[in-house]
C-alpha cells in the first residue's frame, strides 16, 4: 500500500459517503493498516467474511464427505461449505431462537423444512442455511458451542484478539442499518465483528498454512468465477484471486487474497452503500499488486425472443422479482424485506446480465436452468 492508494481510500470514502473505513494490506512491500472516520481498533461487523472462518473450523473437526444427518444423505458437509446443496438460503427471522447456547441447535431442528430447489452440485446457490448446519455439526463434533469451538481452533491459533461475537463500536448506516443484536443462530454465516488489522491476521494465517489450500479448490460456479470452501475465486490477469465479501445491517466488507504472491487486502465500511466503494478499492489494489485490474465484461447482443423467454416473476424465501425486457436489456423490480427497488441490466452473455447504475451497479445475475433465476447469488424459482 502506498501514499497514492491511501489517498484513493480517503477520496473513495468521501465520494460514496462512507462514514468510517478501515483498510489493511500485506504484500511484497510489507504490511500497513489505516482508518478514516474511526480508530484502527474500532470493530465493524464483517458479516459473511465469517464464512471462511467457519469453513476453517469445519475442516478441522468434520469429514467433508460425511452426510449431515438432517438433510438427505446426498448432501455432504462439502456441499454446505460450497453452497452446492440445492437448498434455499434462509429460514425466516432467526431471532426467534433466542440468544442461549441452544439457539443453533434449535435452528438445526427446523432446517429439514427448508425449501430444496434442486439436487446437489447442479447449480451453485448462496445458502446461509448450509453454514448454520455446518456450524451446528462442528459444535457437536467439538463437544462445545460453535463460538467456543471457533475461538479454540481458529481465532486463537490465528492470533485474532479483536475478533468475536460482541457488538461493533461503529454504527451501521444506510440501507439495512439496524441497531438490533445479531441473532445468535445466524452466527456461523456472518456473526463476527472485527478490525481490518485482525482480519488481515486471519488472511496471513490462511496463506501460511498449507492445509487451507483445500478451501481454494473450485467446487461450484457462481455467476462470476468459482467457489471453493468458504472462499470465492476468480482470475485477474491470469492469476488466482480468492476472497469473500460481507454485507449486513449497514456494513459492507471485503477480503481478498492473492496466494501466489502472499498478498491480501481487507476493507471494512459501516455503510450499506459501501459496495461500490469497495469495488473501486479492490480494483485499484489488484492493479497495484498484479499490474492489471478486473476486466470489464463486454455487452453482447441478445435477441428479443431470448429476453422474452426469461421474463416473468421469480421468488425465494426472501424476495420476489419481476423480470421484463427493457432498458439496456432487462428491468428487474425486486420486493424484499428492506423494501422495493428496481434495476436495469445489460446482457454479458445469452443468459447472464450485469446491473447498470445505482447501489447495485456491477452486480450480476443469470438464469442457470429453465424455471430459475439466480439473483443476488441465490436461486429463485419462477412463479409467474
């Protein structure tokens, strides 16, 4: 990280209205951490960056080929960690399970009623449900709570002193912001709070331990790139880049790893509109490390008949989306718990689209099989 990148961080935070930003990097030039609008020891929700930590725990105490005992026997532990189980990703408001040590077990008892869209390994679909089940199984195998198992086998060995399941010290802002406590039953999928410097220590621990290379073996194919076990992968300039983002309650976060050069970036924001700022920082950092940023997908020509064929209404447990031809390709009106919004998307493949403009700019969705859309990384079945 050099002075120009630090200047860019400050400028990006101001341009996107990010109240607080922490950034930490490691690479050939060394390690550095900086903060704007907060202190370096302030803690943010890191949301789904929790997933690679949960996967690190699961790899130590579970057999990847073992059945879960709660879902059909074709679903194995590896399917939970790679989002390839075929199950829907949510199960309502998990605050109903309370904050006792039995919360995760009570949730697990209800997981058999989660909707199953497809069989295993057919379509990658982001599923928090799988991480809740993996956390429950790991806790049972360790003979303790999920939190204690994670602390013993991941947080302490990685030297993470500021990471835990307490409350953040900077408030979330913007879309989705809420001061409500994070439901305990959700913790394996996204409950941790931390600092950028502490998450960077996890990244260094991950890069230094050969055992974690298994997490970077492709097992599923999202709309963009590949997914291993708790980490998403892509190629930038022919080099493998892995990582995970996080979004919850008015916080957006990013973790990127370039294993071949031992480099990592962590960026944390306290804004529900932090995604576009993080995209800018990621691209600038990748260019500084690799000499090239992410390629821009070209717009492709798609016939009116092909656009009409995917038009309709799609739904899963958390959203309903109406898709229609229009604008640069498709217009999608989404009804979700946070409210209603509409996006326009351009075609970047016969059935793949990229959002143009707004808070969701650059997000991708597709129609991987007849009767299904994949929106926000999650399958939604056609209902009309």
